[in-house]
C-alpha cells in the first residue's frame, strides 16, 4: 500500500523567499521573525543563554586541566590467552603485530598497551610491549623473551 509521504510531487512550486518584500509570499518587513528583539535582527549562537552567568551550559561542563587529557589514550590489555591463540614464535609481538591483528589502530601514540597474566601460555614468544610482573614470569617460564624498549633482551 502506498503512503502519502511516498507520493511524487506533482507541482514544481518554488519555496517562499523570506525577506524579499511583500511580493515574496511571506510577510513584508518582518518576514515571520516577529517585530523586535535580538531574534528579529540577526543570528544568535546556539550556546547563547542571555546574560545569566551562574549556571550557564559552559560553566556546567567539567573542566579538563593539564597537558594531554586522560581520555586521549585508549587502554588495551593483551592477555596470555590471546597471545597463545594469536602469537607466532617466529615474529616479535609489538605494536605493528597488534596492528596487523586488529587490536589497535593506525596511530600507536593513542594506545596504552599492557600484557597481563590471564590464562596460560605454552609458546615461547618474544614480546616488545609493557608487561606486568605475573605475565613476565609466565613468559620466562616457557623460555620466552621480553625485549626492553632499548632493543636489548632482558636478563634472565
């Protein structure tokens, strides 16, 4: 069944042109804006709330101070279960590896990544990411290596 809003327009009547005199079809000198006041004269910002200052919207919003706000980073936790399932002993598990697997996006600086001890690990992996103490012990127990940011292997 066809509905009214699905019908095609039959006429090609142009829209009424506001503010173009009495012949425009919409009002004359006030053009539908009322007679006086701020709204009749020009544009008003959508944030404008008059002259009140105590509880305006801007003052009610939280103030975020400091260099680089907390919400700038997205935290990603990598579990030992996930490494067992997706890790490859031939590759180094680093930011590029996580990017290929779809765990993080294009810009590495937006993510805080950490490997946590949840589950078991049987593969000897080389990991170049921040690791918790428990996860580090589990990785070393299966003869895996943790690579420090300087590029040197951690002492076993």
